C-alpha cells in the first residue's frame, strides 16, 4: 500500500504540471470552467476543476485538486493552483504563479513572480538545498531567464494544429526547472460534455534541468518513459489546451481526462 501511495503522489505531482490549464483567448470577459478526472489501475483517484477568466488583455486561472477517498490506497492530497498575467498576440505571459497543496499532512507552497518571461522572485516552502542533500541539483539564475509556469505554459496559442507538438516547454514551478520535449504523434477524436472535435496527440519526454534529486528513483523512471498528452481547442479555435494525458508508472498508467467544459 505504501508503495502505491508513493507512486500515486509522484504521478499526481507530474499531473499538476501536465493538466492544469484551460482557456479561450477572447476580447470580452469570459469564464471557462473545466473538470478533469484521474484514474489509476481503473480506480478514480482524484479530480480537478479549473476556472479561467479572460478579460481583454488580462487572464487568470484558478484550479482545485483533490484525491478520491480511497483510504490507505492513495495519499490524501488537496490543493490549489493559480496564475495571472497578460494576453498577447503570441500567447499568454504570466506575471504571477502559485501552488499550495497538502498531502498526508505535509504542506507545499510556491509563489513565483515573472517579468517578461524571466523569474523575478521565487518563494517556496519547504526550501531545497544541496547542503541538506548533496545529490540535489540547485537551480541556477541563468536557467530562469526564459521560462513558463506549469499553468499558462500549457496554453498554446496557434492556428496551426501541426505546430502544437513541435516545441520544448521550459517549465519552472518554484522548486524545479525541467523541459517538456513535445513531438507529434498523430491526432485523436474526442468527446466530452461541452465539446466534440479533434485533439492533437503529443509524445512528451521529461528532461530535468535543475531543482531535483539525482538519486530520485521516481524521476529516473519517468525520464525513460514517454507521456501521451492531447491538446484540443475546446474554448477558442487558436488556443490548444490539455484534454488527456497518460503517464506511465511502475504499476500501470495514470490517466487524466477532461470530462466537461463550460463557458459563461
């Protein structure tokens, strides 16, 4: 049971990076609400809801994540994530990103401020240093010159569906700096409450840059795996967002799927 709980926690952390953004780039104020479900070994292990507000040249995303009540099988995890920033012709530029969650009584919190794609400040708890753990790879200031947050970084603005998976996303969440390497893997037809259409399928590899433990078995496992991530323009034709992910674990794939989308 403890091994499964640890796998579920690691997978949920990756999921937080991969499936935490939905939006439609509209000139008028609009709120898009999207719900996700998470399953492991055929069991529903969690759910997430994200509200995205677009108001002229400003945007914000607020999300809530919680694990299912499965007793000792899955870690009790609850949290919130948020980002706000500017809507530009080329996409979304974050001004501030935050994450606050608890798992089995332990709390993690992150508050990152950006200035034109560069990290201006970062306040996290707990802090990580290589003085506490020699195998820890510290984040260098030079590695934060051009990064995206885990929320708006996955909101890809383009009218060329073929370009969605032809990119590398330099992600920073306050603790870790990693690259998500996207590669085209075809397309899929999807149907959820509020949307039916074609999704772009990307194969994703994780490349750690800094802010991680070199001895982490979970990270070593994920580095050798391919994640399947689907994007679809569910709220606006030129904004592709995650609607499905399949993340390998040592006991089977963790599935994350958008179940509904609504706008007002």
